[in-house]
C-alpha cells in the first residue's frame, strides 16, 4: 500500500478493491476475519474510523455487535446481501447506505453469488453540530491545475 502525507492531507492507494481479500483483521474476542482493512492509522484519521470490506458469497458476519460510542455508516458498493439491526432484516445491494446507532445490535450477510463489498465509517455519535455546507469556508483563490498529467501513486 502506497502512503503519501502532506501538511494537511494523507493519501493511500490500496489498489484494486479485490486486494482487500488478502487483508486479515484479528481481535481477541472474535479471532481472524479475512477481507477487512482498517484505514484509520494509514490516513492519520482523528475523528473517524473507516474500513474496506469484502464478504464472500454465502457467508455471514460470525457475531452480532454494537458500539459504546460510535455510530456506523455502511456504504454498499457491489454485490447483494441482507442486514439485520435489532431483529429487523432488510436487503442491501450496490447503492444501499445503512446508518446504525451505537445501541443497534447488528450483523450482515452476503446472499449473492458474487463478493459483497462495503465501506464502513465509524464516528462518535452526536458530535457533529454542523454537518452541512455551512461548515465549509470559501477560499478566495482561482482554481489552477498543472498542465502536466498528475501522477497517481502506484
């Protein structure tokens, strides 16, 4: 994974999303889970956690979970499956976005014949007082781009 840091930014290139299959998340409470890559530390995130996830066909998260402080946002980008929160089950597919509050007891599964891809973002619940365009500050500077093609990290 390529990492680039500047004074006010961090960039990583994880490569093709299918590469996430080779990543393994380990935790003493649940053991090892393949197909999960946390990116908080790589990007020096300070107000959220994020992970890239692939779930193979006909598999499920092996456990229910909830959070102490963080709500979660699940953004499904490919595949199809089902999601369950507090006993309510609903279908998810490319374009589905699910928010789960801290107390929500959640689990999901892949019901399709292809991998299920999603991005999960965690942030501390009830800490975003201004969450719209009013948080942005315009900068009085014309947009300029270099004439040469910008190189993409490999």
